[in-house]
C-alpha cells in the first residue's frame, strides 16, 4: 500500500492511513469485549472470582440501560464505582452538529480524538433513517475512506485512520441517546411492548468496513450480543466494495447480512467506478459471494447498483446483471444516484430506472427502489463526508429544494 499523495498514480486503488488512534488517558469502557472488561477490572484489583459477575453488571448498565455515569450503577459497590470513575469513562463520540432532513432523516457529525493533542480532531458522520416498517442506522467504519469510488462523495476524502470498536459501537450509543432508545425510555407499541427506534444497522457510512475488519467485527459482535443491545445479525448488514479475501471471514466471524457495492456488469466499467475492481475483478467477487458462509434464499446477498444516467442504466445492462447473478441467492438494490457538489455523474431518469427495475423484478431479484432519503442534508447513500468541506448556502438551498420536489 503506497503513501497517499496530492495526485494519485494512474493505477491507484487504495489509500494509506495518514494518522493513527491514540487512546486517551481515561479510556471509555464502550466497545470493550467481555474479556477486555474483565482485564480492566483486574487492573483495578477486582478478585478473579468475582470478575465475571462484575462484567455482567457493567454490560447490563452500559448496553441495556445506556448509562453515561458510573454513579447510577446501583448494583455496583461504591468503591468499585469510584475506581472505575478514576480510570475510565463511558464516553461516546461527541455530537458537534445535527441536521434533520425534510423527510425525517437525521445526520450527526461526530468528533473523535486526533493523533496529537491540540491538532484538529477527527470527524465522521452517522445517519438515522426512519421508515414505515423499520429505522436504520448507517454507521461509519473509517475517518475518510480507503477507496476512491468515482461516484461517491466520501471516496473523495483522504483516509485518516480506522475507527476503534468503541468508536463504532459509540455511534449506535449516540443514536440511542439522542432518540431515547434505551430501556424504560422507549415508546410503547399498541400492545404495551417497547418499540425500538433503531431496528437495523448498516455498515454503509464513511469507509470500507473490510479494510478495518477486526475492529468492525468486534464492534458488531457487541451490538449483536443477546444480553446487551441485542440486534439480530439478520438486521445488521455490512456493505463492501469487494475486498474479496475478507468476505468469507465476514460470514464466519460476524455472521451478518452481506451487501456488495457492485454498480457495473463489466470489469472495464467497474474498474472506473470502483477502482478496487482492478485488484479483485468481478469473477473473483462473485465466487466469494457464492461461497459466502450461510448464504441461502432466506439469507440473500444484496447487490447495490447505483443508477448513473447514460453510464450503467441501459436495458442491456439490466439483462446482463440478471445473467451475472444467476445461481446466487440475491436481491438487487437499485439506488438512484445522489448528487453532490463537483460530481461528474447524473441520476438516471425515473422512467429509465423503472424500465431497469422491471427487468430485475421479473427475474425475481428486485427489492423496491426507495425514494432517496436525506438528500437535502447530504445524508443519502454516497454523500457522506466530514464537515471540514462545507457547502455554500446556494448549494444547501439547491439540495433542499431538490429533496422537497421529489
């Protein structure tokens, strides 16, 4: 992997991280595994024989109750609470900005510590998308992105660093804090049961998750833990641009749903749209999908396909896409291109999207084409980027006007 430069070489596929994570003097317990929590307790002098019980208590307070202070942990002794408070925190990423779309989508700009004290802090974005039958949280895995897909706003950023498990889990914690989605705070259904406000998680935010595999794996296993946040792995989807060597590991070590950012039916075009294809071409990617652990008609792989006017949206492309996926338990998610300032692409006409969708639907692969959400606040798929590059007032007004007329 080569160091990033001002002008990338012609064969450029991956970026190298510019910085590294440096833990604070008082690290947060958020994102630690049970074994790591036990180790932290051991460092505080907790006897080995009681650590398992103490870990279970902490796990409940952190991931079921969502507490932000050790003081309220009534089942934990005062002495241990004091020791925990002296050496650790329960901090999540800092919310520095919140934007709410005309369609109810929320985007949070989250601040993380930088490598060197006094330098500009790192920032990522996290998006909450409420819908009639679900509410999805789009989570980031990197500050910036390893890749440079040409249609993606996030891909125009440099890769600063990978996020830690705590920073990934912390995004879920922040969303639940802001929404009141913790035990005894959740709204009630008609039958009196609690209604989750975050029902699904997608690793589709900033970054390529499989270039941060271990941290993403550890974070998602915490989110799916049945004695904590307890989201079913069938409600967790990891989206990758096609890091083939890590796809099997995703099935074996995480076991979540898989989505492939495909977008083209030929290597020639995909090399342009998703330069990682030069390293892992379509044939290798599809073989990894066919071999994905646990794939079945009940656990289909989603193939994401952004609709680019005059680029990949012909009926011939649609038919080729159907042929290409034959034999793979799959569904196809057609994504109308979400514009961003400076992009050279346009969204396909809706008439063309409907014709393309009909071909896919008749082949039994289609999931519905959803109206883009959060476009007016640059929160839609492919639009995330840290706020270090602000939009002009004119650009913000144009995006909001476009969203209101769709």
